[in-house]
């Protein structure tokens, strides 16, 4: 980013890429095959010894513009854009791990990430230690001399718990382990894990980076050697490449990231405060609330508290009734959209968990997750207020 502000960088990042005819918008380079000026140049580009494009799976000009933009916004040496957030997570982990390696993972993870560890990485011989809670002391006891990766998601889903990235990175690096952070909930507007010592950041760009609920994409960003391994080994073999049009959509979304996040941060905090005062809401989870158990860490580690919150009503029946009664909020999964999205966690994203797993993750039957959109905040509050009357 250099000296320019984050908001300025969001508008201009990535636009230095070859745009032809002076177009301010990066063109959608709809090509999967690229020609070379000579056989020698062809060989050098193909082997990754010279920058350039040769085949769509390994990169395209529009994708490269997106990668440059995300690398700049996160402060990373390099980035790799992928077809989905899960592809970014899979490539990141496989680029860092070999069979028989040891992985320490935060206990509360996005359910598909948790399933990736359990149903894919463990069966191929990667040993996984799960740490309940997000506190550094728990992690410390799980770290071993053969730990290769510590994997975090902060803030976490759906309880918005935080991990102390700086402290964990220090402890992990002492045993030679890499730190990967899923920063999807925060975005680089609110948190820059690489500056806190993480080695790699992964995003579901489907969420805030794209921001409009009209694409599926992912990105991993950080140390050049790891990103290059992800591209030249894992992308080459597994192939979850991003389509040029989707890369362009994420780039377009990024241009408004700062203004969207500024508004979503402010609205989410206001809604969290409204809910915290409401008699029918026994608990609200949002890092911006002074009552959040890690509010001090949030102030230290984040530059904004984010647009996500969750809250509890008495039981599942009441949660469903409330969700059925909202008129403005959209009943939908996913997050980071311009529209406010509401979901009953235990029947959607946490539905694949057993009751015991849900309990361990702190997901109560009455837990509702809200991804705050760009509507006027008073309108969202009014919608929630009228829906709460029904419960
Ligand atoms: C925190 C987090 N990480 C990763 C993902 C996976 O991203 P995608 O759906 O783009 O594959 C999600 C999806 O909901 C998520 O919430």
C-alpha cells in the first residue's frame, strides 16, 4: 500500500495491470491460451522463471490484477486467487503440509473447513490437534516441535470470538510452524494478519471482498514462497482456477470495500447495542461491545469490529419465529453482502454438527447470525424490533 491510505488503495489497487486503450476498469481478459514471442520465452514463462501467462489454469491477466490488489491491501508479498474460499483454504493447507505433519487448528472453524481437516487431511496422514477456545495458552500446550501449521479463523463463526494473532504467531514461529489466518469476517479493512506476524491469509472472496452476493471466489495471500508453491504445485495439480469474469467482479467489489466496511462496522455496532438492551435477547456476540470477552484484544488487533454479529433468543422455536417475521432482512446463509442476511445457525451452517459439537462450539438452539448490510441502520433495527415482538 505504501503511503497511500487504505481507501485510496482499494480504488486503485490492481489497476496498474495492462489495461489497454487506457481503460480505467481492468479489462476482462477472456482467454485461456496465450502465445509467446519465442520458444525460449515460452519455456521461461512456463517454468515460472519469467512473469507472463501461458494457460488459464495457472493465471490470467484479470486474475493477476486481482492478486496484485489483494496483495497490496493485505500487505502480502504475493497472492493467488481461486475459484472459491474453500479452494483457497485447501491450496493453502496443502502447500504447507505433507503427510505425517502436525497441524494445530482452532476448534471453532467454518464447518466446511472443519470437515476438510477431519474428512480429508486426517485420512491422508496429517495429524490434527484441535484447540478449544481461542486463547493463546490453549494453543501453547498443543504446539509440538513437529507442528508445521497453526490454522486460525478470527473473528470466528458464529460467536465472533478472536484469536490473538500476534501472540500466537510468536509462539508458533518459535517451533518453526507457519500461521494461516482465515480473515474472511474481518477483511483487510478491519484486520491485517500479516502485519501481526501471520504467514498467510485466506479469504472467501465470495463474502466482503466481492461484497454483492453475485460470485464465488477465494484468495490466499502472504509469503511469496508459500503462494508460489500453492500456485505451481497445488493449483497445477488440483485446478480450482478462478474465471476471469469472477476475478473482475471481485476487483470491482474491492473498489468500494472501504466505504462498505465503514458503514457495515458502524451499523453492526449500533444494532448490537440495540439488541443488547432488548429484554428478549439474553446474549449478543459482537467484538465491538464492551461486554465481549475479548473486546480489549479487538481494540488492539482490529481497526474496526466488522459487520457480523450473533444474538440469542430463548430457544429454537423462537429463533425460527423471529426469522420468519423479518421483512427487510433476507433469510439467507453466507455473509458480507450489501443486503442484511439473517440465519438460524443451528439449522443452517451449524446443522451438520452433532448436538455435542454444537454445545462445545457454544452454538445454542436460539442463536441467530446477522450479516449487516448497507440498508439504513434504523430500518434494520425497526425490522428486528417488530420481529422480536413475535417471540
Ligand atoms: C469464514 C469462512 N471461510 C471460508 C468459507 C468458504 O468460502 P467459499 O464459500 O467461498 O468456498 C466461508 C463460507 O461461508 C466462510 O464463512
